[in-house]
């Protein structure tokens, strides 16, 4: 340790990470800064720092980062082939959305399903919003209501999907299987959040009906004549929206002006902008559903875990793209474009490994456990569960997967001392990394507000606090019974 400082000073990289994150720096910047501070404090030479980063490339978190990138690539393929729109249309039309409660439940289910499939809240809801907004607006749901449903019910997809980043991370750190993560963590939290989402959605609807409404511009997925029918003839408006073709993706790859073959490039761009035919889109949807079902069932049977998730993403992307009429070049271009948006997140996970490794090298976490021992003896297991969750939510900002790793590494010595079972600890890790979605009005909350075309941040904040209180109540019960 530098200057012979006590081991507790080994937590300084974490302090630097928290301060920089709260001051608005990108999580990758904050993580790299923490790595450098940890390297200096632990007197690690430059070559060893490079080797630590190299080790991070082979770490479990790097695998999670790659899975997230592949999921984003798959999402782009689903969007280009029209599969995402078809899933929304099929789900919503089969629920018979002729009343507001049915429309709310349909929006909740569709959002959670797409998030579970794609592993991203903002990405999934961004894809389904242009199709869903005219459908729910036809029965009179307000933008405020939809934003609350997207945020609250949609987030549960992250806790339920077999290959979402939180679930894969929790399986890796706790050693629990996918069914066990669902049983002890994902399902209890999701059921409670669905109840809260429905209750708060009805509250928001009563509060904002007649105050906020979707404009004709917001209903761009429906022709003007159909938009005029919104609120007066829900069945007719919904049928028109369902029958209208899926909108083509607005996001297309930008090319460098120095490309040596501009004519071929222009032709490729024209092909990329051509939306799939209805037959191609249907084939792609069926191919995606069957491939996803088969690969997931097979993965669970062989206990493939996180590694199998990579195969699922790749196989589904290839089969869906080819079935949807994409050429191999278009398939690779779309997949890499989608995955490329999250390269920064992959690098973040690579640097997280040396970030925590240097603190472990300085025995910072062990020293913290020793310092907290008197308090732990007074509060016992229940007190530790509550305090560790609170610290994870409000004391460790940043990406959810990063929060899981930091909280797990920080408190593992105490977990072992108190003999807390992984079935309880997985619940703590889940809340530590996900509850700040709701307790703090940050990017995730504001993002869902924008996706639903709402400006009512006040209602979103109130909903977030209600969700937080409900889940903390469940945590209190779990802390005394787990």
C-alpha cells in the first residue's frame, strides 16, 4: 500500500468512481479513473496493470458485456425485418384491447416480453412505441399512463428473461440456476411491480385523462383519418393500425465519404432502406419465435448458462435475418451496427475486473468488514441485508451489472460470516442494482418518459417512489424470513 496507508484507504478507487459518476462523467471514464487510482495505491507496476486489463478481457463480466452487445445486434435485426412490430401487433390484437384496463395489461405484457427478449429497457420500448402508441391511444390511454407502464412493467422483463444482463450476472456471481434466480429474485419482485404498475397506471389515467393526450404527430404510425378516430371508435382505429404496414427503421448506418465504391454503396443503402414485404416479415417472425424457443429450451436442458446466450443471439439473428429477406451483407451490417452502439459498455465491464481486483489486493473489503463487525453484531442478518441493499441503491451508482459486481465483492466477506444463503443474497443483489431505476429520477426514468411521448415527470417520480417503497417493504419481510 502506498505510504503504508491502512487497508481501508484501498476503498479510495470506489470513492473516486462514485464522485465522478455523480458529477456526470461517463461510467467508463469513472471506472478507468478508479483503476488508475487503485494501481497507484497498490503500487502495481504498469506491466501488471496491462496484464490485469488483459485478464479482464477473459472475465465473466466481459462475457456479460459481449452478450449485451449481441442482444443489441439482434434487436437491430428484429427491427429491420419487422419482427419487433409483428410481435407487438400479434400480442396486442389477441388481447382484445377494447377497454382501458385491457390496453394497460396489453402494454405491460408486451413491454415486459420485448425487454426480456432483447435485454434492454430503452431499446425494446423504443422499438415497440411507434406501433403501440396508436393502439393504446385508441381507447384513450394518456402519455403519462403509458410512460409509467413502460417504466415499471417493462423493467420486469430484465428480471425474467433467461439471457438479460441482470439475470446472467446474478447467475454468475451467486452460482444459482436460472429457475432459482427467478424463484428467489425475479418473480417475487416482478409480481409486486406488476401490481404497482397497474394500480399507478390507473391512478395516472384518472389524474391526466382530459389533461394530456396524444397529438396527431405522435400518432404518426396511423394515417390522419385513423388518428381522427382515436377516442371515438377504438375498435375501428385499432383495426386500422393493425392493418397498416410496419414502419421501416429510422436508424440507418452512416457511411464514410471516402468509400472506394460509392455506386455499390448507394445501391446497398437503397436496399437497406426498403422495408420487408408482409410475407418476409411473417416468415421472419415465425422463424425468430421457433428459434428462440428451441435454443432457450435446449440451453436450459444442457445448463448452458451465460455462454449459451451468445449462441442464442447469433443463431436467432442469422435465422431471422435470412428468413426476413436480408442478404448476408445486410445481416452482418445490421448486427454490427446494433452491437457497435454498446462497445463502450463492453469496455466498461473489461475495466471493472482490475477495478475491483486492485481493491481486493489491498484488502479493502476485508478491512471494511472488520470495521462493520460491531454494527453487524448489533443488527444481525436482517440489519445487514437492509443496510447492504441501501448502500447498493444509493451509494454505488453506474451501470447495473457494475453495481452487482461492486456490491458482491464489497460484502462477500460479511455474507460468508453471517452465513447468508445465496437464495437471499440474490434478492439483495437484484434490488441493489435495479431499484435506483425508480428511487432516483435519472436517465432510465426520463428515457421512458420520452419514449412514451410524455412530459409529466412529476407523475413518473411519484410512481418511482411508490415502487421503491413497495419493494423496500418486501425487502424488510425478506430480511427477517430469508
